[in-house]
């Protein structure tokens, strides 16, 4: 009888429908701050997500693409396409992990253009692709300018960006930080304005819910001690970032974009109408909702989730 029950249970499990992985494209200014590498690592370690491609955005996009080639190659994901956005001379001095990027390993002979690639994927999978943008938004603006009708067929756009309310020190040791123009928004204000008015679902992870996500010493060492290809990559890029910036504890702003998709309880969303003014300030105003915004996250739960997922 037990054998029969076990057989029936096995057959039910084998025939039960499985949820398809969510198709995503990541648009990143990889190589400046270290949190982009941590975000990509989380996506690669998450079977719930299918990474269709990774797009280099903002500034020295050619070197960013080389870094993406190496990360994907060293972690066993060399089949994922790497694309290049329009380059410019902005923030070339801010590239803290250039030695890793120019190490030469896994460099591809060429990379397709980001705009053409993303539009092609949206046409192939209308209504299925989540575009995750964790840097300034010139590629997003270019997508909207090139073909707004196709762009509106994305499932949603998830961004790390903005600042809605003053940031309060949880320990009361520092004065509140006034609302200010956040880096990703202020470096392409017009593209942020286009995104919020083009008519696609937007999920926003602002400083309000990401500036508290510190990877403290104990958690960092626990992660790096796993010695997997992914954690070794993170350790190497982290040490280059720490040397260049004279910082120790990175803030994992960008990984919350991915974590919130995988475990929504880490960063509950509030429906809001968000506008970006001409100085780059993001404001919640009256109007029809155009974004889901996380105003408060659970940093301890996030760090536990991250360590368990990426360190496995």
C-alpha cells in the first residue's frame, strides 16, 4: 500500500504544472559601485528567473561589457548575451573594477547594441519581459525614443532609483538626510521622465528602501568563505572596489531590485504617482498611479535571504 501511495505521489509531482521562469533583461552600469555585481549574482543564482541578456549602460559601456563577459564566463553563464549601450565620456574615472574588467578572460569579439537587442526580445516575448535597470537610464530613454509602441509591450520595468522622503538614521546618531536627486535618476533626468510617462508598469526601489542594506563584515566573510565561482567573483570585485574607494561595507542598493521580485515581503510596495522634476528629484504627487514604490525594507531579512541564495 505504501509503495502504491508513493508511486501515485511521484506521478502527481511529475505531472504537476511548474511555474515558468520570469524572463528578465538586466541593464547595468557594472563596474562603478560594487552593488551591480551583487545584483547580477543574485539573478544568476535564482532559478525563478531566466536572464535573456545583460546590457551595459552609461559611460564606458565597452569596458562594462568586458566586465560582464568575464563575470558570466567565470560563473558558468557564458551563453547569456552581453549588449552595449551608447557610450559617452561620463564618469570614466568612477570605474572602480577596471582591472577585473580588463583581465582579458572570456572577452567576446563583439557585442550587439542594447537597443536593438532589447526591442528584438520584446517583440519575441510580448508582455513577458521584465526590464531591470540598476543604473542611469540612457538605454531606457533610447528604447522609448526608438520604438515606444514596442517598449510598451514589456511586462514591467523595475528600477533602483529615486528618493521620496528624508532618510532617517535608525539609531538616531546622525541628522536626517534631506530628499535629494539620486544618482541613477540625476544622470539621465529626461529618460527617467520618459519612463514614468510612457505608460508601462514601473516598480521603483528608491534610497528609502535600499540605503540601509549594508553588507557588514560578518555577513561578507560568511559569503566569501563559500568559495564558489560566484562568491569568488564577488570577493575579487569587492576587494578592487574597496581599494579604490577606501570603503569596507558596501551598500547593496541594486540587489533589492532582484530580491523584491523573488521575495516580495522583503520590500512591500505602495502604489503612487511619481514625477521627476527637472533637477532630478523624485516626488510623490496626486494623480493616477504610475509606479509601485517600496518605501521601507527589512534589511536583516534581506541579508539572510541574500546569503542563503547566493552562498548556496
